[in-house]
C-alpha cells in the first residue's frame, strides 16, 4: 500500500510540473488529433471502468478487423489475439485472452444484448461486419450492471456500438483484393430522414471468399446481411430495430501437435486414399457451415428529462454443422448446434442532481440442441454409425436483476452496483446408439442429468478523483463469473468409459455435481493523464480466481476429468501511451505485463503435477503493440509491430512456444469531395512483412497437460488492397 501511495504522489507531482494547459478532453487518447482509444463507461455510470476503441482505432486493424470483433480491438494493450487465418473470414479460428483469461469465458453484447452460443461456449465474434459499428467498448474488471452477460464475464465484457442509420442519405461501397485470392465486397445504403416522420434505415450486404493459406480448400463464401431502423417520435419515444444474418461455409485448418509445430505448411490431404486412418485427414471431410441470425429492438421512453425507460426484446438463433475426422477411432464426426435464445432487458434510469440510479432485469429462455453423429469411412464413402452424444433437453432460464447508483461532482465520482445472476439449467435424458444397423437410439438412464440451479451475487464499486483537468486517479472493484461450461468433454469421457463408471456406481449426473460457477474478484488502480504533447493511461490490476474448471484424478475409475475446484491469481500492468511529435508524426506504445498463475498443483493419474505458481497455459507475460502514424497531405503511413512473449502449451511447462514479433504496415490515400463522391479511400495492408514463422494459436484448456493441446501456425506475409467509395 505504501508503494501505491508513492506512485500516486509521483504522478500528482508530475501532472502539476510537466503539463501545460490543454483544451482537449481528458478522456481521449489521440493519434494525429483523432481519438482511437478512449476511457468509457455506461450512461448510468460516473467512473470510467473500460476502454473504447473508436471507428478510427478499429480501422487500424486493417482487412481482418472488418469481419472480426476481436481483431478490431487488437490495438488495446492487454488483449492477446491469436489468428489461424489473417483474412478475418475464418469462423471460430481466432482466440482472444483479456488479461490472460480466455475470451470465450467473457461476454459480448450489441447495445447490452448478449451474443453467445455453445460447444464452444462463448461469443461469436465472426458474425458481424464491423463497418456497421462505430465503436467497441471493452470492460475488464468492474462490469457495468446493465450489460446482459449471457453466460458470464470472467473473460471481460465487450459491447458493440452500432452505427445506427444516418440522418442524411449515403451510399458506401468497398472492394478488397488480397493474397490467396481473397475477395470481399461491402455495400451499405442509408436512407436519411424520410419526409417529416424522421424515419431512417440502413441496409448492408457483404460477400467474402478466399483460399486457405495452407492446404486445400476455401474459407467462404461468407454472406452477411444487416438491417437497422430508427424511428424517433418527438423527444419522448424512440424505437430502434437491428437485424443481422451471417452464413459462412469453410474448409477447416488442420491442428498440429507440439512435435509438428515446425512444419507450418502441414494441413489436410487434397485427395482420398480409401484408407480410413489417412482419410480422416481428407479436406473434404473437415468443413463447417456456420449460420447465425440476430434480431432485437430498443424501445426508449423518456417522459421527463430525469427519468426514462428502456426495453430491449431480442431473439437469436444459431444453426451450425461441423464435420471433422476423429483419431484414433478413424471416423468422421458431425457436430450439430441448434440454439434458440429469446429474452428481454428492461431498464429504468433516474437522474437527480448529482445522482444517477439505474435498475432493471434481464430475462432469457434458451433451448440448446447440441449433439454429434458418427460416420465410418468405407472406401470413398461415409456410412452412418449413429449418434456419438445425444440427450433430450428442455428450456433453460436466466433471471438477472440489477441496481446501480452513481454520484458525481466537479472532482469526486463514485458508483456502486449489484447484480444477481440466476441460471436454471434444464434436465436431460440420455441415449446411446445401438451397435447394429439401423443404429437407433436406446435410453440410457445413467446418462440422465437432473435440473440444476446456479446463482451468484455480483457487486461492483468505483471511485475517482480529478486533481486537475490533466490528471485523474481512479479505482474499480468488480466480481465476475462464468456459468458451468465444457459439458461435451465430460459427457464424452463418460460415454467412452461407461462400463468403468457403471461398475463404480457413478452416473453422469454424479460427475456434474462437481460443476459450479467460476468466479473472480478484480481490482483496478489507474490514472488518466494528459500533457501538452502526450496521453498516458496506466493501469495496475489484481485478481483472485476461484472454482476454475480443473483436471482431477478419480481413483475409483482411474480416469481424469474436470471439476470446478481450481484457483488462480492474476496481476499486472498495462499502458496506453501516445506521443505527438509534430503535426505529421505520432508515436504509440501499448505494452502490458500479465502474471496469471495456478494457486495449487493438479492431480493427474494419482500424482501431483507441479504447476503451482506457474503461468497458465497460453498466457504471454509480455505483449507490446507499437507504431507510428505519419500524415502527409492525402497520404497516411502506419508501420506497426506486435510482440507476443513466450507461452507454454502445458500446465507443468514442459512445452514452450517461442515468442514472436510481426511487422505490419498500412498505407492510406484519401480524396474528399471529388465530383459526386464524398470520399475515395485506397488502403494497402501488409501483414507479417518479414515473413516470420510462428505459432499463432494455442488451443487448449487452462490446465492442459502435454499432449492435450493443439496448435495453429500464423499466416506468412500477405497483402490486401481495399478501395472504398462514399457518395
């Protein structure tokens, strides 16, 4: 604590001594006088608890940020992005960690409305076109109580802010060509205000396709349709409608083992051999269709200046089929996800003098049909062999009321909130497949699961003090969580060893008794600092993580499976720094240091694996994102580098994955108000200029042991050229 006060005292002296008067807002972090990252909060909050990537910041992500939410926030210092493919079109090929915690354990929302699915659990970052959004807010510790969490927010919370229909008529078209026959187009039309009704709408369509950069097959076609409507009625009522449809077909990339990571060109086979053990790696047997539909409305009623009511009804549907060869069974497995979610978020806001009070509730009902089917390889054909995992399911329910209170005067700000999360998981009846044709389903009572209730209280507190227009200190605390996940691995372990479990009188439901909510308590201490020639956003963070899904050894059946008993500790430092050298040159430097370690050893096959105090799998200690913005006349040059420190692929650190750095560049040329065009912009994107070979994706659970991790190499040098016209 003494060290913390010394740091605060030093920053206070620095602000009073070194900072000149500046009329710019404290909140903005600017590059070339254009903000790319800003501190952010919800309207019912007074203390900043997150960072917002603006439209200009999203554009720094280049081509791959056009169709991937995660790549659009890659400018942030403590966000680790791993891409199996650099086109941005590849569905479920991007991993993200925020302060070391896996992103699929986090929340993603559009205007607070949750986006998530199952198997894998978590957000779908590939279903939107980012040209239809104007900002992305990222919260990492204290989560706003009003955000719909979906399945949880232990891995942070991301909120997308739509670019709602413009008040003036506009048409935008964009074409991209790139390496590996990448082709993308995007069209958007904004109607502007229609007559005196002030009705306005926008409609957009995009198409994208590319060859895989390694191995045979294509990514795409990807089709995306978006429609938005805004209908204000005076100053009292406003209705917004959002519709998004996304469909992707793609061949998959082959995962590598640790022994194969130097062979970065290894992928699926281009032809069949009629040998099952080889043909599970035939590219035509490894592909997926990903379909997502989202529809919601935002109804705002504001009878007075101090009170308003917001209703957000929503509907979401996922329909996905993934085919993949499975070893050592030498079969092709088809995984199906049919997920329907519908719900509503109601919020009531009151602003009186220095106080803001917000209360509301999220209610959601969902139905998830997630199962697998097996196919044997017979010569050049596939032959049906029944279900791998199948169970009937009912409706599951989320009920989540919240209350937030905030205070603000000229210098001091404070806020506190509480959210209650209650998840009713439906019961299910288990089935197995008969061993002979026609491979019909047979009831298996030992695979039944009873209905379960999971709940948790989620407090948050924030304080800040503004010493001057140039210097502000803040502190935030928040409790985050993720509801139980990874159901399919537990079911698969039971199915594969069913006789052992039955002999020990253990049912599948008994294994699920060990599942619980993961939770974390998080603290941020930071500052907002602005000088006459620089911006500085330093943050120190600390977290305690409990009830993590962790491998245990069961001597009754001599098998390993996961239960919610793990603990971890995280701490670190992150910085967003921008130096304005002159009118033409800006330098940005965004480093972060993260320690996220196991609190205890792991029990495995009757022994303890020595992983206590070791860094969790796939978490780099150091991330650095740095570069220059050079503006000259109509030209803009943006050379940048991303450094990712070394990581480990297993909990006891026997498999190290080397650090790497990629050099990238973006060259933009912009013409404005020429003929009937409002803007013509040409952009050349160059990725991995030095053609560095590296492992981009480490695909594993946090407690993975050697042999249980898969790897995907990063794409070599690639380029794309984009032409954008706005009328």
